[in-house]
């Protein structure tokens, strides 16, 4: 896989998206790419059957599959993954439901240009099963966060959050669906900020040229 001259010279922020599953966030990023001033150069999955690969192909975006099961160590998988990603010369690497813990070498290689979306209002509920944990904790609001990735799992500086109310009748599934809907506007917004040169990470602090971070928006 090599870049065409057109792709290299488009002048838009080039993005590589990593996925493991459905790719609904990927779809939102695809749908908002023109307006957001970025170009998705490739979609890479560690799962061959990830539906996101089908979404990417439909949009004419190059795809790659690299199974972590083919590697003895996390470091070896990450190194092979970096080789594929770097062929596309991305300005930004976007994790969109990529279900892997990343090695220190990977995080360091993409420092300041690696984003993740997490289904909770970070720093609350890092890790898994966030929706059930939010219900168990009886919080009144829950949501999603986009953050720069650092070595600490779900612990990098938070850029933006969207929150929704938690209702008395919510289940983990209903809450997940309401939060996912917000993810689909939150992630393209943040990627567009990066593409516009408005966002950066300096000394592990996220900074926007105009907006105090983390930008937190509540939706009812
Ligand atoms: C989202 O909930 C995201 O926050 C989390 O993984 C899920 C991915 O969903 N990191 P999708 O594959 O984008 O539909």
C-alpha cells in the first residue's frame, strides 16, 4: 500500500483510523471528513471481521487487517502495526473502538498525534463496562470523552466531553446507545480541531488555541 501523489499533496490533515469492531465512530468520521478538513488515508483493524472495514471499503478508503494473534508479544504486534500505519504518513492516528492496550513504544511514536474516544466522562470510569458502572454508581449524568493517548490507560489529557442525563429506567444498553450518539458528534469535532491546527498536547496538557479544555458540553 503506497500513497498516490494526489493523497500526499491534498494538503489536508491525514488521518489513519484503528478499529476492532462496528466502526460507528469511524462512519461518523468518514461522514464529517470534508467539512472537518481532514482525509482518512487508511483504516486498520486487528479483527478480520470488523464491520468498520466494510464501512471503509464502501467509502473507498484503503484498509488493512493485522491480527495480534500472529505475534508473540504486544511489542512485536505494535511494531508491525506502526510499519503499516507509517506507510500512510498520518498527521493523526485515531483510535475508534480499537480494543488493544498499546505498548510504550507505540504511544511514544505517536505522542501528541494519537487520540482515543472513551465511553465515560473521564476521569470517571476509566477501563471497561463503563455504562453499568455509571448506573451502579447512580450518577445523574454520563457521557463520552476524547483524549490524547499517553501510557496511562484512558488517562491522557482530556480534550472534550459530551454528557447526557441518566434516567431511572436506563439499562447499560440504553445508556450506551444514548452515549454512542453523542460520540458521533464529539469525535469529528475534535478531529476537525486537530486538522485546523487548533489542538495540541504540550507537556501532557491538552491545549486549544481558543477554547479552555476540557471542553464539556451537556446534551439533554
Ligand atoms: C465506543 O463506545 C467507543 O467509545 C469505545 O468503543 C466503542 C466503539 O464503537 N472506545 P464503534 O465501533 O465506533 O461503533
